[in-house]
């Protein structure tokens, strides 16, 4: 279901799908950090994204590996579970997300104005 079924092996679709998955994963990590509802662990994100049909667990792990290797996220010890590691976005990741949201909303506004 969802983006997983959209994957067809075509390079442009793969690129778009990877970008969308990374965007969603980063958004979820920031949500968990800000809301305080739960901690954003790699396992929790993989279960959420695969259960919701957004992406397979491997695609989520690949997105997280890309963020960690680029210095856009860090791992720190969990307060709730002594063996778990929690993902934390860096200031640079937040700036990239803001820029991405601005582009997406600007494109949307061309079709449906966001302000009245």
C-alpha cells in the first residue's frame, strides 16, 4: 500500500520516493521531539512507516543512515529505555526541512491558494 506500491524501478520515481520518505522520517523525528509523546527510536520509526504503508523498514533504515552520516541527526541514549538510542534532529536538519516545506507549500499555492 502507499508509496511502497508506487515503486516501479524507474529512476525518477525512485528519487521522488526516496525524497518523500526522508521528508516524512525527518518530520516524524521532529514531531516526537517536540510533542514529548514518545521517543523517536529507529525501531519505532520503521514500525510506524511500514505499518502505515509509507515505506518498508529497510527504506526507513536507509533514510536514517543517510541523515546520520550527513550529520543531520544524532543518536543519544534513551531516558525511557536504557538500551535504546533516540534520534535527534540537528539545527541544520530543521533548516533543510523548513526550506523543503516552503518549496512544497509554494507549489501547492499555485494550484490552491493557502491564504484567503
